């Protein structure tokens, strides 16, 4: 299995990846203001879950 292999994502897989990136961006990019600090754990859990799911989509061997 090559790390640099080409991969065609489905719309759902791309949505999961984008959700992961948005959650991480909300946590890091907002620099932890009060409205983000209130929801830090739910956002972090969503980010971790979507990250794991996105990695599963990438590393799953369909052959």
C-alpha cells in the first residue's frame, strides 16, 4: 500500500474529511474565544471521530 496512491473520494467521504478540517479549524483558528470554549469538547470529539473515519476511507484497501 502506497501513501501517495491516487484516490477518488465519494461525496460522503469528502464531506467527512471537510467536517474534520472545519472542526480543527474552528478550534485552532478561533484562538479559543469564549464562544468556542463553551463547545470545545463536542467540537473536539467530532473532529477526532471524523478524522478516524477519513483515515479509514483512505487506508481501506478496495482491491
